[in-house]
C-alpha cells in the first residue's frame, strides 16, 4: 500500500510542474477516477479547473477531449453523427465519432448546455456506450466525464437536474490559491518559464488495475454502519434538508473512502476518510430546506453538522 502512496506523490509532483497548489482538487479527481466514476468541478473562472483536467490526462497517457458547452450545442455534436460517403459510385452512411469517444471528457461549463444536450451525456456516463440510430457503440475504457460549472453568472444557464447530478460521484469545490501559491503562479506565468514536458506516470492498464484494488480495500463493519447512518440522517433531518441522499450516496461514500485510503497508502478505511469524503459525495445530493437557507447555512455547513451528530 505504501507503494501506492509513493506513486501518487510522484504523480502530484509531475502535475505540480503545471498546476501550483490545488492538491485537494487533484486528489479528489484521482479518487473519482479510481472509483471508475465522474466528477463535477465547481469554482470561479481562472482557478485552473480546465488546465488541471488536461494535465492529469497528459500524465496518465489517456485520450483527452474537451466539449465547450453552449446553448446551441446539439446532442449529435457530442455523440457523433452519420455522414454520407461516396466510393465507387455508391453512397454509404458512415458513423463519425463525436468528442465523447475519448478516455477523459472535459465537459466545460456543463450548465450552459440545454437539458436535451446534457442528457446526451447520461447514457455515456451510466452505460459507457453511445446509441445512434439503431446502432450501439461501446466507449473505450477507462471512461470519465469531468464537468465544470461556474457558481456565478447563472443567467441563461440550465442547472443540472438532481437525477443527472446524482450520477457524478463527487462535486469538487475549487477554491482560491493562498497568497504564497498565487505569487508562484504570477512568477511562473509572467516570466520565461516555458512549456514543461510532462512524464507519463500511469496508463490505462494501471488505472483499471487500481479500480479493482480500490474495491478490495477492507472497511470495518462499524464504519460501514456509520456511513449508512450518515445517509439516513440526511433523509430524516427535515428541519435542515428538504430531500436526502439516495443509495448511490452510500455506495459512493464507501467507495470514495476506500480510494482515499488507497491513495494515502493505508490498507483499510478510517473515520478520517469518511469525514473527508462526505463533503464532495453529499454536497450535490442534498437539497436544503427553507429553514437552513434562512439561517444562511451552506450544504457543507449541514454536512458538518450531520457528521458531528453521527459518531
């Protein structure tokens, strides 16, 4: 297990050649990937969300594709479409693959696309396949959708429906850098730093093996029951939460805790893993009540309160 910690420390170091700080963001993206799941990244513009995803794809030797979501984007712009080809005087239909046919998909500003286009991602995220006409095309594994959204400028956007946001394992909040980190960023990007050549740290086979190992990390029975109690409290706390989390949250919290333990070189899940992963797993799965909003509470405040309640 210690070898895994050393491997991930080397990966963070390599990503650090491009991204300064944001260790929690990189770690949580990696957790999502070794859980074979998708992540939603939320943060203000200019916080390196897009650059972080692109850099991770580069150091992991994965095929990367970016979809810039806009209100006029059509589902076929994502999945692909049939085109007519002429050869030998005959016309044939050929399916031309869209940007969804990659290993890491960056769905930039997903809340700017219409619900019809957002739903085009659903089958791909859940079934790892694309259906066009009467044909089904399997996607290349591993397959991840990392979607970004901006918490400001909500005018003209289409917030993700609960059913779709529930399909993302984690909602990762991307924060501002510290003054020291920002000074490094300014120095790096206002001098003759030059483009860094990144080493390949992991490949598809490593990632698929890590996904298998994650599921094998043991979790004590009392910790598993604590996870179930946490999810149950989200459904019972009607004073703070209008709608609680689904069973997907129970699965997600246990898996994400196992992945965090693996990344940190431990061979079992700890309470710290559960407490740490509860925030990104639950923050998009609970809907706050009017009372909680009246008190000025955020979803993270409510999650903190639930964790303190469930010992």
